[in-house]
């Protein structure tokens, strides 16, 4: 396997920091990621950011087909050459956040495996989990700090943690040191795995109401939840406090202390009151 630096230089391509380009190339790490993703010969894999194709080819060795989305068209010839021996790799050129995922994968089941650009990790995760045809699983590399926020427990919850844990239980499966990437990032990375459940992990009146309440709760993150909810939903603080009390939640708590079940209970209480 060619080192990405030599490969890129041979095509006169240089990594763009604004695209978050840190190419994973360590063979052991690549194999472990395929194992973590539980890739099978019948699988369709959606990959985001194939880069120089190292992970793409490793996935293609184990899956039925790999559909890769790449925004950097400078890599077009490089990827075409690197993947020429594979007839089960299909590359879509474009921004993943502007791509119709359903058009690429149809109604068939699929798994996501990706080395996500750090600067849009959250946006990509939310976009994928909001698809009508959600992936069966996500196995994604990201900044270690972001992965730790996603797997947080009540007391350190965030909007991101709630948004991901609503669909399944995320786990950090592996830590990747900077030296397995080119260029080397100045932080550790993590491989996060999420098995997406057929139904949300908590019972809610509906997703729209649930996330309306959660977003309201985190709007003024450092304030007591009664103030945040009241401000976001146009309610007097006393009215918001009464709603929270009815849901069995102390109005003086802060959003990061609530569990998913408490958010779900609050959503049900709000829906009934509304």
C-alpha cells in the first residue's frame, strides 16, 4: 500500500486543511475498522470521504458493493486508478450533505463506514440518522473528544449525545493515534460504532415533538431547564416549571443532567398539555 504522501505527490495533489483531509493508511487499523463494522459479503457499504482509497479497497475486499461519496474532484483520477481493479466500487462526486442518500442506496439495507472530516462530523451524523432509510449501522472515525461527547451519560449530556443515542447505543471501539494518518492531525481520533435500532431507544409521542423539547432544553445550556424551556417555547417560567414538575423533573436542573427517558417523558407531558 502506497503512503498517501507519495501517492498524492505523484498526482500533484496536496491535502486541504479546510476539507479536513487526514488520510488513514495504516493496514492494521483499516482491517480492524472492517471488523468493527462487521462487514459481510452481502453488504452494501456507504463510505464518506474515500480520500486515496485505502479504506475503500479494504471494504471492497469484504463487501458486495461500496458506494463512496467524495467532494474533492482533484482526487478523481487518483481514485479511478487506485480502484480500477474493483468492479464493486462506485464513486459519487459531491457534498454528502447535498446528496440524496436514497437515490444512491435505494430502499436496500446498508452500513456506513467513514473517516469523517472533523469540522462537519456532527452535521453528517445528523443528516444520516434523519434519512427515511436509515443505515443499519455507522462505524465512523472522528475526533476523540467528539466521540466522548456522543457516548456521554446524564450529567454530561449534550444535544449531540441525545440526538445520536435516540437511535441506538454508541460505543467507542478504538483509539487512533495521529501517526496512522497523513497529514498527522494534532489530536487523537476514535472509531465510534452505532447499531441503529429499528425503533427509537425511548418511547415518544413523535420525533418532531421529542426534538422540539430537547432543542428547547439545550437552548440556554447553562441555565436552569425551566428558564431554557420557557424562553424557547414562549412560556412563562412558572408555566415551564409546572410542566417539568408534572413530568417528574426538578425545574432547577440543567439540560445536561437529563436522561433520554426523562426527555421522552417531558415530550409526552408537553404533547398532552399542548
